[in-house]
C-alpha cells in the first residue's frame, strides 16, 4: 500500500453566497429554478473551468465584508454627462471607505463607453470591464485581476459579469435602468434589474437606478416612499430642441406613393452637405415599405406560409415581398389574396427606402445599418467607425443606436408612427425615452417626422416634460391594472394548430379563477396562442399559480412582467 499526498484544494469562486441568496429570492417569484437562473446569468466562459484566486484573494474573500450600510433604493434621473460625473464622485467616496463598486450596463458597447469617463484620474488597474465580447482568455484574465486586487475596484459589467464575488462591494448601480436589454430572452427570461436589487438586499448595500428618464416603475416606488432621490430628479430635459415635421401636409402622388422625406429633412440634408457634417437618420423599420395593402378592398397582403403582413424589400435590385417573421420571399407582382386586385399600395418607409431616396439628392456617402445590411457585430462596428470619421449620412434602425458616439451633430427620425402603433403597453414609455435620448445626443438639430403631431408622447418629448409624462403614464396603467399596479403574465404555446388549441383550452380552464384572456401570438416563424393574466399587485406572488406554471413543459413560453 502507498500513502499518496493529496494536494491542498484551492477554493474556486464563481459567485458569492449573497448572489445565491438573490437567485433564490428571484426564483420564489418566478417560474425558473435557482439552477436555471444561475445558468442564465453566470458567464459561460467560466463554467467549464473556474479561475483560481490567489492566496491573498482567498483570505480577503473569506474574511472581508463591507460595513453594514443597510439596503436602500436610490434614484438618479439626469443627463448622461451628469450621471458620469456622479459616478466619479461615488468612486472617490467608496475608495476612501475601502469599498468597491459594481456598475451594470445593458450592452457591450455601453460597458466600454461607461468605463472611459470613470477611468479619468484613477490609477491603472482600478477600473475593470467585464462582458461577453472580451473573449475567453481576456475574460478570465480580467476576472482573476478583479479577484486578486488588494485595493477597491470599479467593475463595469454586463449581466455576464454581475456575479463576480468581490465581497467588498459598497453599492450597485444600474445604468440606463429603463431599457429592456437587461432581460434575457431565453426561458426563464431573467431580468438583471430585480436580480441586482435582490443581490444588493442580500449584501445590505444601496442600489442606485440611473437613467435620463427613469422607468415609471421607479417613479411608482418613489411615490410610495420605497425609494429615495439620490439628488432631485430632473423634471425637464434641457437639451437640443425637438422639431416636429407634419407629414400630413404631403399627399399621395398619382402613382399612389407617399412622401418619405419632408421638406424640413431635405433642407437638413442640404445643410449637412454644405457644412460637411454628419446626419443620423433613425428608421423604425427595415426594407422599402413596412406594409402592403390593397387599394380596392383595404386588405393587407399576407405571407402565404404564416399569414403575417409582408413588407417590401429589394433583392438583387428586384422588388420582392418578404415576411419578417418566417423570411418567406414572394413576387412583388402578386395579387391581393382577398379580391385578386393588382392595385397594391406600399405604406410606411423602411431604412432601405430612406437610403434609396437620399441617394437621389446628395453626394455625401450614405451608410446603412440594419439587420439586412449588417449581419455581424464586426460589420456594424466598422460602419459606425466610418460614419464617425467622415462627413456622411447614416440610415439605421435601433440596432445602430448603441454603436454610435454620444454626440452627433444632426439627427432625424423618419418613422416614429410605426413604433407608436406597436401593441405593447410599454411602447409609449420606450418611445419617450428614445426621443429624450436622441435630444441628448443631437448637438445641433433633431427632426421627428409624424402624421400624428399632437400625440401626447411626442408633445411631452418636445417640451421635455419628463415628470408630466411619467405621471400621465402611471395614471393610465392604474386604470387598467397594468404594471406596476399589477402583474402581467403571458403564457404562450406554439406548435401544430390542433395541439395548441387543445393545450390552451385545457390550461385556460385550470386558470378560470384568474380570468384568462386568449390571444393569438407569433414569434418569428412560430405561430400559436397565448393566455394573458393580469394579477392585482396585492395578490402577488400567488404561490398556487406559480406552482402550476412551474409544472408546464419547456414548450411553453412564460413571461412575467411586474
């Protein structure tokens, strides 16, 4: 027999005990298990081999805890420049107390952008950026550097880096808290914001929600005295004026075509060309036209495969009908499916049509960023760099926004009406936030084209009345019981029609006490039905309902908005 020496086992840290407590708290109010939630948010690059902390870091992590400051919710509603200045002040204060900071951001680009002003005046190695685009080697090196540091650090991270087990974190900041990019799309559809709040509660530290326009959910908890203003919230936006171009002034041509570019925007293009400046044009949709209708019977042209409305695109310089849900292509010479008329009318302006019409009237380079023209993040970054480095016009969908610099001389929005038509109770809040963000970025001009110039959301954005908009939105949601006054649950089932109908009817009978609403639903090429439940806030969480939802197979898509 031989006695073998067993080497000392070095502990490996992937998340702190408080983070596990946070995941358990979220699991109690959702359909996801603790394991599923952790798997959704933990960095995949570390799951196969967890980095080993140095001996110094092991002792520090096992012994260190920040002074129990107490959990509280703080709110900061201010322009981006003011927020960055506030973060730098907080860094100095927390470093003086021997505490680290965790700043969560919604995207890779914003992680890099946010770190730049925070690094000003700090020694190298005090600010670390963690996100999924770093690559396996760089991510592991950064993770280990954060754990090995004997001094307090600032961690700027997307959701993939929020679990890093620095036990000296003194505050968690949610930058741009209103955006939905914090939500994982795959089941269990984890939202990083409530998870971060649960983490801060478990650590007994403050959490700071910050944005140019805070979500109405934040204003709701402020009104209920559950949150505190870090500093007085900005009630009005003080940025570049918003000019509204009324597209009702332009009538159809004899060929039935509608004007895409207003006289105001055409004049702006000429000004940009004369000044050799830059112009970003935001289009709500891609393609030539966002919908096709029959001029005789008024019916929409539908996809023959999934029956969704088709849009007009060009492929190899040939106009085609394309379904944005299942990608089915069809000839643009098709007849109306309802009355067989050939008199079809293209409505709405997509990014491709805006680009096409701009080329007729300017010599400036025209760049387009949307999911048709740019397939990879590398391609998007290259085009964004081209736009930032020379006089040019960039036409893009929302995909382009996060790739651009903070300051752009001129901005125009051509199809805000198509966004306002989206059937989502949060859409006006999102559009108001988008318009205020564009006002903040535009240094000289902001033009918005619309056929509904008196829409309350557009007028509020034009006057910069942030608090007035938030209170109006809260009043509307209170009437209908929408979040934050209730919990909105969507339970969707996809598959063969007969199977979907059978399962939906069976489940709806089990949910009769909650007054289920049955609606058709579609995601990509998948068609199905959904059950919508609106639960009063006072009745949530409903343990019996959650227990039932947890028994449903992964073939069900469950979304809980609270």
